[in-house]
C-alpha cells in the first residue's frame, strides 16, 4: 500500500474513493441527526446550515461526505500546485480521510468541516504569495477566509495569527500588507454585525453567542480504551514522519521549507488550543489532521523503511476498523 499510494493515477484514486465510501457506509444506511453545535448556541452561518438540514439527515450526510472529499482533493491539489512534497501523491488525501474518521462521532456534518475548507484555502493563498513582486493581496484573502470560517466554528479565530506568521515566514511584509491582513480579519465581522442590526437582531445576544463559543467549556468527550489505543498508533505513525521532516528541512527547496514551517505553525496552534482553550475539544481533529497528513505523507513518499512503515500503516487501519466495530 505504501508503494501503491506513492504515485497517482486511476488505481490509487479508485481505491481512495472506495476507502472513503466504506468508512461512511454506516452513515448512509442509518443517517444520524445533524449536530446543532458543539455545545450551546451555534455560530451564525452554522445556524443557517442547521436550520436548512436539521430535518434531512441523509442530505446532511451526503453534504458532509462531499465536503470531506473536497478537502482531501484540495490537500492533494495544494501539494501538486506548490510541490512542497516533491512527488505527485494521493497520500495527503488518504491520511486526511483516515484521521478524520478516527472520531466517528464527529464525522457527521459539523461546523469545523466547512471551516477547515476555508482555512486550508487561506493557507494556500498565503503560500502563493511567495516571491510575488510588489504588494501581495494574498494575506487579505487568507485573513478574510479564516475570519469567515469563524462564523461556522468560532475556534477558527485562534488561527488568525497564522496569517501574520505566514507573512513573516514567506516574505518581508510592509505595513500595507499587514494592514490589509487586519482589514481582512475585521471585514466579515463588520458585515455580520451590520446585517444583524439591520435585520433587527440583538447585538448583545450575538456578542454573547460569540463569547460562549470562544471561551466557555464545551461538553467532555468519552475517551474509550479503543480510541486511546488508536491515537497511540497514530502517534507512532506520525512521530517518525516529524523527525524525518526536521532532519530533511535544511536540504529542501526554500518554498518547500517555508510551506512546511507554516504547517508546523498550524499544528502548534492546534496543540495550544487543545491545551489552553476550554471551548476546544476533539472537533478540532478535523483541522489538526491537515498538517499531520502532509507530514506523514512526506515521510511515506520518501522513506526507505518501507516494511516497517507498511506494518505501522496497516496497524492504524486495523485499529480504525476495530474502533468502528467495538468503540468501548
């Protein structure tokens, strides 16, 4: 499987689609209810989604499956465009689907999924600013997309600093680019509050909803023994890839190295949010799967320890299956 997914083409693409369909089969057969929010009043854009799909669980499953496929394809295209992993491979999409499936309770359409799509698009826009002559508007686009993502999932706001970190990593920004980034952050909220006020909504209630989603403690998650073992197996797959990346980064091309630096910053912010923000819970697994997928994909593409990597890969797959059959 490691050698098979190192490349691209019809065979790996078909198998990737079959894996995704198999992981979602139970939800197509017996669609669960749409999650209103991760605890309490949902954010405004997610409220619109919930109100539209609350009575159509099958449609919600189809849309969530399509969004997952779109994000996985976006990750593959991101690498194909920037080419920071120096090979065309489906590994980023495969690992994203597997990691996203590690928490079955979060797989049904939830606010972090559309937020992840917007944040990854913003990350791509930032990387595209590398060596752009003159003032780059990419950071306005990125900050606008991340701020817009927060209207689905409020925790996306914790990733706004990634825009300014990206500006420092990718180029020497002038005050105009930093100012455009700040405008991109503020503009969606100015529009939201203006529309809310004009339509007769309560500004104080809107502010309280945002505060609740940003700072209040969310419901705890049941950490089963099977889930803990699965996470340990994922960690055993991931850490060799992380060590390999640190060892190889000095020899990479500048653009590749800077792209991986941004992905590492994304991972650091995810870890910090897990540890220090009470409102963040396992739902952030969707976004954390993005840098983990790229780092592990980079390792699997170039590793010479194919047999060991293959064994660890299959161990992870087996644990995902066990998690579905016996989630206790």
